[in-house]
């Protein structure tokens, strides 16, 4: 994976555009500093990850 550029920053972290080295596919990566999160915020991030794991046309995909 190669980081191409930063796309933006939010309340919980940074979104970066990345590219898979072999396939060339591009995707977004959200990086979160869990140490700085309060318990409620950490739970919100866990909830977001569970939503992204669902198969839905309304949300992105979570890649583990």
C-alpha cells in the first residue's frame, strides 16, 4: 500500500488516499488515535466499523 495524499481531517482522525501496490486500486484509509479518544468516542468508532462491515450500497467497506 502506498499513501498518495491526505484527503481530510475529522473529529476522530485523518482520511488518506492510498493505492494498492499490486492492483493499483485506490481506496481511503481512516487513521484514528485511540489513545486520545474518550470511552464514548471509542464506542462510536467501534459502531462505525460494524456498520462498514455490513454489505450495503449506502456505505463504504471495512477492510480488516
